């Protein structure tokens, strides 16, 4: 039995790169003994279609002594074309095909599987070996080949070639039966009341049996481009994005966090009409190409990302109401030179500089839309701004969101030292830090949370000791009796208490000896039982200094397996600063907002986070008042509190749909967000969001439409005029545009 907990650290890679590819690849296989039969068909009819699709391909002789089945695993799609049914080591070949399918590969078989018998005359495959492959392709096979004169041959209209096929000669038939719900017939043969599936396609591949790739006149019967496009890029109704150009990490993460099904190529393929959105990185936007005109005529959205011909220093930018609803007067700090391109006549400006510079814009051309976006505006915190600028130009789309805000009181309850600190005594008179933390700061936080309907998660730190070797003790906790009182109060009043650790030393490999860390975590667990008892279970952890590495996560979850939420920061690449799923339940959640001021910074960071994921994590400390780096302007507590109150009030009033959660609740929602991605399909005026049975409801979305719509399986919970917040309460939700 494989230990899932041991391999849990790889899970996020699957999530993060589920849709990301830097070019697809295909392997074409033929038999050299067949005197060019398979080779010629593959090179004449299949290879050119891969070129159009910008798919890298390689063609190999499966009978070559240097051929290894390990070669197959390097590719996304395998296309075989054999005339003869015999293969050397036929069972081993079928096992290689089986393994390829099991690990996510796809197979298109032309003519026959090529391994019905073993060339040795012994150890032939049985139906069990054959169906181990066929069943994964969505069909079942039984023996029963015969030659017939068909009564009727039907070719699927969606995949038929542009030449009317003629079938008058006798044809071979075999009993293939579709068993997969999503296996579709390509060619069906009717003979004396029986129907034979002689060509089919499924999500895992397909087959075009012998004698059915060509008609009596030698013309192709099916559209190989459409078939291969389906296998490479998915169904025509799947919402998908093509990105063309050099790798850009922030755009990749923007697509990941928006749960977009996207493909990344270094060069533009010949045909792009199968994509709802095409994002192209380049030097300058040039209109008029036949390819672009053809794409726009199908209603596509073409996004050009570049530096343009104009370059200016932009202090801050303004966001058009079409892009995203933002509080009145909000500007996004930039403080950098930005290159951009002058809008084309008739364009709508989407993002502008403080002096009206048209930084990003869109233009409706025919049935499609062009969007220009400056490359210099793309960075980590502005990923959501890029996504919303693109989505705002789509006629119909839903973006999954978390719909959650979580507020962490970092370092609370905390040790205090009965110090009389100038920043406190100047404002409040002869009181200590103990008095400020527990008699002023905490009561005001509690009252504010209740007034605004906000759940607060306390992040308990027992000691500020720098000890990383025994002996360890909790004397700072003992010397601060208010800590224990606050812990018991939090517990009795239903607040969540997250753990910060025994002390404020990061759980990182370069900070701790492994055995010492094991002992510290065991000790801290025992200490918690002594103080708050068995009724307390730790579900959330916030990393000291917002830093932790995989070693630290592994150790933490070994000793606190109930942890669901691990808090870090979005702005430090020396830690895990991306949303990351570990094991079967825990998720690293980087906070994007912290501190008490300036107000515009707090609001802009929150809004940019809402644009990206539909929520944010907010941290604040009780000792920020007298922290030089967190209160550089030396504001009074009441000044800081008033800014904090204004910030939270703005968010609650302008984004009332956002639900407030404890850290562990938010962590659970974020975990589901990344592991239970909806399947989004757009077919003309209809969009469908599908959640498999067993996945959690409700699900939330930002909905964009070009006009009035009808909603089934969901409901609108808030509207901004051009953006709707939607709750999905059934496994299938449909949005239909009304014309």
C-alpha cells in the first residue's frame, strides 16, 4: 500500500500544472516490415495536421531493435498505424499501451491494434489483454471478424471530411461495442439489422478501423484535424485558453488560480478557432492577418500582451467599471515605467494611468474582441487584474471563486513584559504593554469583529525565546497570566485559536535540527493539553515570520495531523508563497493584506486579491503600534484603529457577498477550490458548470455575460451591473444568454 501522506507533497504539482503545457507532443508508430504502409499514411495524413496544431511529433518504427516502450511515456498522444495484426512480444506491447493510458496518455489507433497475435506463434494475447486497452478507450471488443456488404455506413457529421464519402464495396467489420458514456461514434456500419462501431473517439483516444479511413475513391472519410484537435486540446465545448510566447510565471499562476483550462505554446499554430481566448506575447500588435480575421469572425477574444511603442512613468492606475467593481476613488499603486500601445480608433479604455494614459484597452471587431494589455503591469499581486481585464471582454464566462475572507490576529495571545513603552504611555498614560494588549487592543478588536460580522482567528505564540535546543520552557507564558485568561476566553466564546508555535523560530530545515524540532512540537502539544485541555484541537497554524519550508510542513503535519490551514505570506519567495496543497487536507495559504495603514494600500491589496481568487487573508498584530517597520509614521493607536475600521467597513459595504470565516474554514474552502475544479463548457449562448457527484456545494463564481441571461442550478447573490456573483447549488449549473 502506498503511503499517501508520504507522497502528499507532490499533490500540488498536479493541481498547479493540471492545465499547463509548454507544447504538446505526439509519437507516431509504424511497422518497418510493412514496406512503408503505416509510415506513408502517418506522414501524409497525420503529421501535417500536427503541424497545423503546433504539436511536436516524432515517428518511430515499433519493430526497430532500438525502440523502447519507455519512449512512449514521454509523449501526450500516441498514434499507431499498422496493416498486419502480429507483433513481437505482443503482450508486452499491450501492457505498454495500458500503462500509457493509465498515466494520462491518449491513443489513436488507425487500422488495427497491431498486436492481436504474437509473431512468435506462441503466447498470443487473449481478450483480457486486448480489452485492458480497449476498455480504457471506451469500448469492448470480442472476436467475430467478417467481410460484409454494408447496408449503410454513417459518418459522424461533426467529424466527417469535407468530401462526401462513397461506400459501395465490401468492408470488414468487427464487434466493437461502446461502453464509455463519453465515447462517440465516428463511423457506424449497418448490416442486416446489426450496427458495428468501426471508428470511435473518446476522451482517452479512439480508433479508425481497417478500411474506414478512406472511402472507395481513396478520399479521407473523417476530418483528422478535428479528431486530433479534440484529443490534444479537448472538446470543442470545453472553455479553453491558448497562450503563445515565452513562459511567464505570473500569467501561468493567474490562469491556475482562475481554474482556467489553458495551453501554452512557443509559436502560434496555424488554426486557433478551437480556443475561446488566445493570449499572444509580442512586440507590437498588428491587425489584418488572415488568421486573426478568421479567429475574430468566430467570436474569439484575442489578447495581445506587449510593451508597445510608448513608455511613461505611471504612479498609479485607475480601473474601468467594466473590468471590475472597485470602491470610488480607488487607485492601484504602480510606481514604475510602463510601456503601452496607443488604442486603435473605437477602443474602450480598461486601465488608465493617473493622467489618463490608456494602458489597457479593448476593441470590438466583427464578432470578436481584441484586448491590449501592457506586459509591464503583470506581476504577482496584479495577477487578478490581468485575469479580470481579459474576462471582462468575454461574452459569456464564469470564474470560480473562494468567496472567503479570513482575519488572523497574529501573535495573540502573546507574552508581555509589563513594559511602559513610550508609544503606549503617550496615548494612554501610565499603563504597561500587558494593559494595552489585553485591556485595550483585544476588547476593541472583539467589538469591531462583532459589529462588522467578522470572524477572528487568534494566533497563539507561547514564547519569543530563540531557543532551538533543550532546555525549553514556558516561563514567558507563566509570567503573563493574561495569556492563559485570553486563551480560555477565546475558547469559551467560540473563537478559533491557531497555533504559532512554541516560539517565533521558523519551521525550516536551516533553523532546526530534526530531532530537536520533533521534541519541541511534541512538547508544545503536551503544553496545549495542560493549558486548554482535550477539547482544543489545532486546525490552523501561522508560520512565524510567515516562513516555512517543506521540511517544516512535513514535521508540523506529523505532530499536528489535524492542521488544515498553514499561513504564510504572498510577498516572500524565501518561503512557500503560493497556494499549495499538502497531503489530503492541508493547504498553505499566503496572506496578501496586513497592517493598519495606508488605507489605499489596504483596499487595493484586498481588491486585487478578490480579483484573483474572490477573497483574501488579512493579518494584524497587537504590537504593530510600537513596531518601527509596521508603524513607520508613528501613528497613535486610535489613528491606526480608525484606518483599520474604515478599511474593513469599505470591504463589507462594497463586497457584501464575501463570507467571513475562521482560518481553518477558509483553508478547507481553499483546499476544495483547488482540488474540486468545475468543468466549464461554453457552447454558443449556453454555459455549463459541472461538479461531479460528491463534490461540495455550494460553489461560487464571478459571472460575465454580454446581456440578459437565464440561470438554472444556481442563483445570483449579488450584482454590479456587468458582473454577477453566482452561487451554484446543484451539480450542474447552466447559464443561457437571452437574445
